[in-house]
């Protein structure tokens, strides 16, 4: 009985060796041959497709020697001289590692100045130049300054060398609200944001509105406008034309100034040679200051006012109560109505 069991055991060992040494390698050989045939057939298929596309005149791009990468939930940080330049977040990124442009989707970029965020940009898609680290964002682009200015543009482009965010297309700006009314609303044809200076400029055919609590509002047309990322002050440049409370003002520069330490528009200063007119008077001077808190308008620098055929001039002319009363400091001349 024991001999019979030993014979069965030996027979099983022989069958196992036959399976391992002969049958299994043969199967592997056949499987490897099948895989090779499949790869060759796939390569032949692609070659035929490429040949057909070339015959049809289609452009065929050769695959890059570097591996294409696709990533989800991307977070990148770029630094210059030990400080963060920008920090980027994207839903997906696709491109060649270390070469060419990296394509991005659902983009958010934080731009830093001395380790503090100055601007935040969001948009649908974007690209990053893997060599220069320049960025572009396209589609529903919104640029926000840290003090509340919001700029809407079709696209922006950022240069890592100059650290300037630029849009060559139409821009819509909404300023932060203040205690004197809603924020300023502005349109222009170009935008630049200077990260190192925390400054934004809008250029070409700028139009703006600034409503006040008292129901009055400013309407401005200018060649350009500047805004600060550090405070609420705004400056309009070029040929500035402004309407306010039935009064028209024109000059080369107008500044909107806020009361120190408060979010309230306190005054508007126009300088560089100003012309002012309303239904009853015409005035010229080097500068005009509209004190909105006391409803007082001050003309300085050879001021000259013509009202009801009377001419007033002096060192300084002040209109009180919104122009209802006039005060002339150091009167130079006064010409009475000659028809009296």
C-alpha cells in the first residue's frame, strides 16, 4: 500500500515538471507573440491613418520627445530672489515637462509683493510658459485688488520680467463701496496693473460714474485713470471732462480724495488750468477744489468768475452752499453790470 502511494506521488511530480518546463513556457511564448502582433497591427494602423491625413493635406504633429503630462488639482509657486512672485491653482494642467506652454483650466493666480497678496486673477483657461514663467488667462477673467477694486476683462497677460498684468481689451471696473455712496463704475479700452507699485491704470476712452448719497453723481470722461491698491484715491488724466450737480468742469487732471482714515469721499481736486460753468456762471483758475463735506467750491490761481454779467477776480474765490453764496479773498477787481 505504501509503495502504491509513493508511485502516485512520483507520477504527480512528473506531471508538475512537465507543466512548468514545457507547457507554461509554450503558453507564455504564444501570449508574447500575440501581444507583439497586436502592437505591430496598432502601429501599422496609425501609420496608415497618418499617411491618409498627409494625403488630405492635414497638418500632422510629431510626438514630443518629452512625455506629455496631465495633472489634476494643480498648485504651483514661482519665486524671485527668495520672494513669491505668484501662486497658481488650476483644476487641470497639460503640457511638456520643462518645455513649451502648459495649458491650464479653471485658473486662479495670486500675485505677491513682498510676500503680501496684491492681486488675484481668476479665469476659465490659461497658459504658463515653462521657461519664462509668463502667464496668460482667458475667458471670464476677473482681477481683484486687495483693497476692493474689481476689473473684468476678456483676457490678461502677465510678464514675470516686468511684473505687470496687462489686458489689451475692454475693461469694466467696479470700485469698492464707501460711506458716501456706491463705488465708482468705469469703462476703458486697456488695463495695466503694476504688482510692485500696487497701482492700476485704465487707458483710452475712459468713462466713469460715481454716485453720492445726496442723489448727485459725478460723470467723468478722460484719456486715462489711475487707482491705488493701498487706498481709495483715484486720479483721472489727459483731457478730463466732468459733470457734477449741473456744473461742468474741464482740466488736465482730477483727483478723488478720501478723508484720512475713513471710507468717505471728501473732495475732488481739478488742477492744471480749469474751466467751470453752470447755468449762471463761467469761471477759470489754475485749480478748483470741490469740498463735498461742506458743499464748498474753492478756486485758486488767478481765479476769474463771470456771473450775471459781473466779473470777479482775486487771490481766491469760494462758492458756499453749493454756489449760492460767493466769497472773494483779496479782491483784485470787480466790474459791475454796465446795463444798470
